């Protein structure tokens, strides 16, 4: 009996030390998982580094040739709400000065740079006036997108994707807010099946060097590490272009582009 008692005591003491001191404790494991050094690499291979004396890429995307006339869309449902304002095709939006809006610009070949802080700011896609606003929504991989229904009528958010899992969620008027995330970088077309004139895009970025041109066709990518890069310009109806650009430390470089109907 004494032998069993001694053996049992020894096992109990061993178990105590394994639980409390052997290997990583729960606290030590949590501390390691919270170490910023463990969070620098994304699933796409992009790594966050401290960018000191980074450069800036600025540009203007224009439409070559005569400004295309606006194409009015017919409102065929929920006219009392959707027909309050005129709706126009948003596939090619050109300012009076020829600037091309809603063009995605990104660096395609950057492996490391500033942090992708998915908690910085809320991305909102609103269904208001029976239109998606903004027409092109930019967010990061894993970043929540708040989808609003400000119209008080039935909408639905329907995504047409090839990499991410497709989404098709009804959003009745009483459901003012939903949230959605996407796990892979992709340009995703969106639609509302209830109102067939509603359309837009969600751009899911896998690095922080993406931008959408504003109403005048302007864009800016800041805090770019010095180096040589490939810029990609994407427009939903006019196609894709690329341009090589060299960024020097602490300087700004211009990277303009022009699209035409024959691009």
C-alpha cells in the first residue's frame, strides 16, 4: 500500500507541474499569438513592415475621345421609392473634364509594405434610392463590409464570384444592416435580383496598395516602399491595363492612364 501511495503522490505532483509549468501555459500561448511579429504575413504572402521614407504614386485616369452620353435606366418596380430620382447606367462614368471614375488601381507585385489594418474604419455599402452606393466598394480580405438597406423595401445582395463563396441574401426593409466578409482577393460583381437595374462591384484587396478613382478620375497610393512595381488599372466595361512605375524613397511619381471604348 505504501508503494502505491508513493507512486500516486509522484504522479499527482508530475501532473501538477505539467499543467502549471511544463511547456507553454495558456497565458504564454496567448502572449505568443498576440505578438505582432506573428501577424505580419497575410494568407496571400504579403508581409507588413515598417515603411520609412516611402514614396507616393499619384495618377489621373481619363477617358479618351468624346464623353459618352448618359444612358437612362427604366425603373420597373417599387416606383414610388425607386423612381424618386433618375437612374443612369454606371458602367462608364466620365466627368465633364474627361476623368474616369470607379477605376480600380493596384500594385500587383508588392510582397511587403505598410500594414493592412482591417480594423481601420468601417466599409459601408448602402442600398439607397434603389442603387448601390458606392458603385465600386473597396475592402480588404477579411474586413467586414456593412451592407445597409436605407430604402425600407425589399432588396437582396447577390454576389457573382469565382473565388469567394457566392452570397445571395434577402434584405427586407426592416433589416437595416447586414455584415459580410470575403476571404480571397477578387473583383466581385453584385446585383439586386428584386431590382434588375441595380448593379455594382466589390473589390477585395490582398494588400493595402489598392485605390478606386474618384469622380474626377484621380487616385493616390501612399507609403510605398522604394522599388519598381507594376500597376494594374481595371474598369468594368473598358478592360484592364498595366504600367511599370519606379518609386524613389520620399518622392512622388505620376502614373496616368487613359481608356477608350477600344481599350
